[in-house]
C-alpha cells in the first residue's frame, strides 16, 4: 500500500467521534480495503509522521487495547469510554455507529 492508503486511514480516524471507538477492520472497510485491517495498524503506527490523529480510538474487534500503549486506556476514559471487567472496551456501548456491519 502507499501513502494514499495511509491518508485515507487518517481521514477516517479523524471522523471517529469522541467517546466512540472503531476497529481496524471497520476502518479498512470504510477505506474500501476490507481485507487490509493489518495495514490499518501499520498506517496508525506511522500516524505521528503525518500529523495528530485520535489513534487511541482504534481498538481490536474484541475491544482489546493496543499492547504496550499504556496511555490508550486513560485517553479513552477521559472521553467517557467504559471498560468491561476484563479490561476491554465495552464495544456494545462505544463502537462507532457508521451503518457498516463488520
């Protein structure tokens, strides 16, 4: 993939509302590349080179947070995102409602 894909990912991530989360798979679908959810993760890894984006709002499909990113939970909690007892995001409550099924 190229920078165009990365910029599409960043444009979608910018649209995730405060208090909501999106999954890598959902972002890939919204970018028109539904089989490239891993590349979404790669794009987000390099997001800081291109600007400031709310990447903390992107989680795994089961609500799991990014491994090793200690600040992610605090950033989400500041936005009102609630977590289940197992430490995962309450996806029923906070998954971004886009009208696209994942």
